[in-house]
């Protein structure tokens, strides 16, 4: 008997924190409409709660975008503090209309509408997690387990099972994992397998698969390059000053 | 009111029956009232491992069908009278049991025993659902092999989706030499994949097989390391914190094991 976890059939309330991965690093999109308390709770839950360990690893550039929300100085300090408290997060951008968000939406106009489903825990053998949007797994996807998404798939853990992003044909969808050792990955209708070297614990924060004109490519998040770019003068953000010392990959 | 624990695995032949018999006997040795329930219809062997085969008159299917009372089917162990076995039937059809009937029996048994261990058949079909129905807790047995771990993972998913939210893990038939040579998964890898609490690790030992054939659970054997591992598991079930045994002199393994336990207790 197959355990189907079709989360689409019971739509979750939109999670106040969406995480996106790009080649440059992580982008956190904070919901602009929900109550501030809910936002803060979800954020601390994600980054300092049980799942916090999964964000450990080499340094990664982080952009935080809170949209049109009007934050009081105290609220801004509290939210930003959650990110700054993480040693390996180099906050590169902080603001309401960050370049990261623009880059994301410029690339994929549909991304704005894309809902995100966050699954906490292991996706086990025989389980099939499907969502009509992005899927974030805060945990491992074990061999024999499967994650399918209309949008992107992010695994903050080990991807060892099957991941199928862009299941309705979105060729711009990506599959990212802290430890990238899938049995099989599929983006839209293109099938790929794990790279030869897969399975070793991250020399980069995340690896991810995306489609190019020539087929599927697997790349590392380029945190080092980003650190060099990110000067203290970054628009309205605190820049990477202080946090970027000691890059040690 | 006692606690009912189902012992399950997904894959066959990994040591469910051996573990049921030995954990049960170990708890009986510690003075607990224990009943072992065999739900593996058609492949009865818990009674053989317990050495009670020749005393069966009625079995669990007879109880389910009203042929006899529950009390009549219980076989008291010849060593301790606070240890009993409810045997399975070798001849009757697998579909003879249904989850509700077995749940009723388990509830009844919990009134007179501190622990009821339910030996589950392999697989995840009807027999699995029957065995799991009356349980309050679950123990998943795996060997350190890929196929067995995969099936355990599957079963854990099913348990977590049911009322048994935090199953515990036993890794059986560990052979330190093979682990060292990389021919077997090590404890760390198994625990990492399955991501549940580790209850114990049982070494692979020829005497286990010999004792099973003799019908004398290995826990009675003072020199066996497998026996010691099972006695430790019994104490952990009672809430004692007993560190994992050193299965091998190699320091690497031990320190990893310690770290693992330390992180989870
Ligand atoms: N630690 C061990 N060392 C050596 N042999 C073992 C060990 N544990 C179990 N065995 C042997 O493995 C075989 C299978 O064990 P057992 O019958 O307990 O498994 P099971 O999971 O109940 O099997 P089934 O799925 O058929 O019910 C038996 O021959 C048993 O003696
Ligand atoms: Mg058995």
C-alpha cells in the first residue's frame, strides 16, 4: 500500500517564509500580509528550531526580502537578528525590493504566484510528496522516497530518492539539495542522474540541478564569488561586513 | 494496565521472532509479567523458538473465532509462569484474523501482563495491519543491509502515519569485521537514514541460531554477547540508560556509537 502524501488536496495556509535557491545563494521571501508575530515565529522555528541543523554547512550568501511590509525598527532588528545569528549565513541583501527578488521574478514571472509547501521530516521509502508549487523538504529524502513539484524542489538535507521538479513542464524549475545524491532527478520531461561524485558532504552549501539548452546541469551554489561581490555598500542592507570573515569552505 | 509493543520489519528473516522471544524473556527475567503474541499465521515459529511447540492445543485463530477462551490458548513458559505465549496457527488462513479482534485480545492481555509483545509477519499487507492494530509502541528490526533498511524505512513511514508515532530501532546481525571492510552498512549510516531512536544493536552470532533451534532463547546464555545486547534492550525499555555495548575493539566505531547515543538521550 503506497502512502501518497498529496498535499495539494488539502491546501495549507501559505507559509509566511518562502526559501528560494539561486546560483548566488539563498533568498528568503517573507510574507508581507500575515501578522508580524506569525512571521517571526515561523522564521525562528525554521532557522533555530528542530530544523536549524539542516541549514548548517559552509557559508552561503543570503538575501532577505520582506516585500511591502512596514517594519518597525524593533521588528526589523529582531527579524534580521535571526539571520545574523546563523554563523554560515552571510546576509548580503535586506530590504523590501531586493535585487534578488527582482532577479528571481525577472527570470520566472510565474514564481510570484508559486506557493511553497514546507515539509518537515524525512520523506521515507514508498512515500510520494507532491505539491502544486515549490516544495521545501527540511529533512532527508530517502532512497525509495519521491518528491514532485510543479515548481522548484529544495532539500535541506540529503536527497537520495527521486525528485521531479516542474512536473507540469516548467523547464526553469530547479532541484537543490544540501547533499545531492538522488536516485533520479527530473525537470519537466528531462531525466538526469546523480553526478559521479555525489554523496560527499557538501563542499558547498547546496548543489542544484537545472536545465540548459544542452540538457541537465548540476552546479554548486557559488557562495565564494558572491562574497567578493558583496561590498558593505549594498543598497539598504547591512552588507556582509563582519559576517564574511573567514570564508573557510 | 500493561504496554503492547509490536515488533516489525517489513523484510522477512531479519530477526523479529528472535527479538520478540529474547526481549520478552529478558523482561521476564527482570520480574515483569510478559505475554508474547504470534500473529504470523501460517509460518508459526515463535513457539518453536520458545520451545513450547509441543504444548499447543488452541491458537490465536481459535480465540478469534470463539472456539476457545483467550486464557485457554495461553501457554505458560516452563521456566517462569509470568511469561506466556499466545501461539499462531500453522494451518489456518491468514485472513482468519482481523485488526479489531486482535486489538480486543491485546486489550484483554494488557490487563494481566506488564508487557505484550506482538510478533509481526513480514510485509506490509493485511498481517501487518493486524499486528499493529492493538500496539501502543513499535520496535522496527533491521539488519545492516540496504534492502532491509529500505523496507524498515517504508514500515516506519507507515507506522508514523498510523498511531505509532515514534517507533524504536533494533539493528540485528551486525558483524564488526564486515562493517570495517565496508561490506555492511555501519550503525551510523543506518541510524542516519532511518532517523529514529536506536534501542539496541545485536551482534551476529552462531549461538543465536543454535539456541533458536533448541527452543531456548539466547538471553539465558551467560556468555553470549547477543544475549547481553538483548538484556540491555530490556533494561532500556524499562527506562534505564544503558550505554551501547562495544562490539568491536576498533575505537572509531565505539566513539561514533557513543556520540550517537549521547545525542539522542
Ligand atoms: N543475531 C543473530 N545472529 C545470528 N543469527 C540470527 C540472529 N538473529 C536472527 N538470526 C537467525 O536468522 C533467522 C531469521 O530470524 P527470525 O526468524 O527471528 O526472523 P523473522 O524476522 O522473525 O523472520 P520472518 O520474517 O520469517 O518471521 C533465523 O534462522 C535466526 O536464527
Ligand atoms: Mg518471524
